[in-house]
C-alpha cells in the first residue's frame, strides 16, 4: 500500500495540515506518494542463525489499467459548494494551461466516504488506501485532503465561511508549487475527472478531492 506524505502549513488564521496522495501514477511523475507502479522492487533482510544477514530482492511487474474512454461531466448534485470546489480547482488549472477537470458523481460518492472516515479517525487517505483499486478510478488515481482535524469556521456567514474553507485549503495546496504532492495532483494534465467530498462535523469542515483519468 502506498505511503502518504503530510506536512504542516501555518497561516495567520489557523494551523492547517494537508495531505496528498497518488496511486497508480506513471513512473517519474512527481506526486505525494506513489504505489502500484509498473515495476516495483521489494527488499527484505533476514538475520540467519549464524549472525549473517540475507538480503532478498523481489521485482514485481504490473500491467497498468487501460485509460477509460472519455465521457461527459456528470450533473452536479444539490450542494453548491461541490461546484464551487471544482470551479476553483479548474481556475488554477486554467492559469497553468491545463484542461479543466470534469465533475464525476461516482468519484464524489467515494470522496464523501473519504471525508466521513477522516472526520472519524483523522487518518489521511485511510479510505483511499484501502479502496482506491475500486471501479471508481481509471488507470490513474490521486487524492488531496484538507486538515485531518477539520478546517475550523472562518466566517459567521455560512456561504462565505464555506467558500473560505475551500479557498484556504486549495491555496495552501497550490502554494506548494511544482514538486508538492497536492499541487502536482491538481495540475496533472493526465487527470480528467474530479470528485468532491464535503463533510461538516459541527463547524469543522472535512474536504476530499479525488482525481482520475
């Protein structure tokens, strides 16, 4: 299972934790974490009775999943914050000359499960790590999540608060620049579809963005 990379980022408003992860990504493309690559090596060390150490290297080759056929975006559901999230991500991609992501209802259902689990156990990418090989993804899959402890309230007005919570998370991700896991996931031109999971527990906001081709 792929590892995750997390790091703290402080702002004048609040200390927030970001976590980005990518599975089944092409070898050589920078991402927060990489797993299930076409070629993987597993190295184990075993101490023998005579005190010596035996090193064993196992090389595994996997066949990449086929790239799915292009299809139109799904219709947005009732939560306007989902559409806002997608449009903000696509605004960042447009600035870099990257085609927009299409909204995907199945990915969003998966992303909601990711946010619900994050709100329960505060472990980044736990749901993604266990279930990313499901049918929701194509040949590539990646996930960006907001603070595992939830983003606190930032405004008394409900809509301004919600958009500020999304904005601050996306800005922190993009501020990483090239080589940062979240930035690279968002700006990956090979990604074509996005799912958004928004979950509130009290006033704390849990956000998951899942991406696929």
